C-alpha cells in the first residue's frame, strides 16, 4: 500500500487512541510486529520501499541526535555511516519505485550498508535512540535482502 496523507493520519489517530486507552506499544515492538506480519504474507515491493524510507528518515534523525549529543556520537566514522545509510536507503527506494533493472545490485548494497550501520549503532547499547536506529536499519537490510531475488 502506498503511503498517503490519509494513511499517516489514520496511523497517528490510531496511535493516539491506543495511548489514550493506556495501551502503548514501543516503536521497536510495533516495527518487529510489522516485520513478522510482512514475512507471513510475503515481502512486497511496497514493503521494501517503506522500510527503506523509514531507515532513511531514522538515520537522518539519528545523525542530528548524535550532533546534539556530542562525544563519541560525533565521530567522523559514525556520522558518515549514518549519512551513507540514509543516502543508500533513499536511492534504493527510488530505484524500486522506478522498477529499475538494477534493483538487485542496489538492494544488496543497501542491505550491506544498513547492516554496517546497525552494528555501529549497537556500540551505543545504553542509548535508546541508537538501539532504535539499529533495529530500523536491520529491518531495512532484511527487506532489501528479500528483494534481491524478486523480479519487479
């Protein structure tokens, strides 16, 4: 399903209703649940595009978070990897939306960069933002690996 303004509004409204009812699901649990549901129904191009866009957004937000945090969060290697990951995820989403004949090569590269980014974020184990970024990158990496063998 294509993300639309209506879908986002429905998601936000549903999230607010759940929070109001006292049922709060962590972002990690929600993402894990969505990932498991995706595996049960089979990966689709739209799922992979969505995962790539979520990873793109998360890596950019995390890079900004790291700049504000300072210390080892702003190492050149770490920030470069976050930005590289954001860029390859955006490029991958674009190539999938265009139905590029090179999608398998691009998806494989994206999966590798996402895994490297996730491993780097894991080195900040006590930091919730970094754990969420690692989870988001791993979800994208798995989606991209699933897309490598699929014809589009």
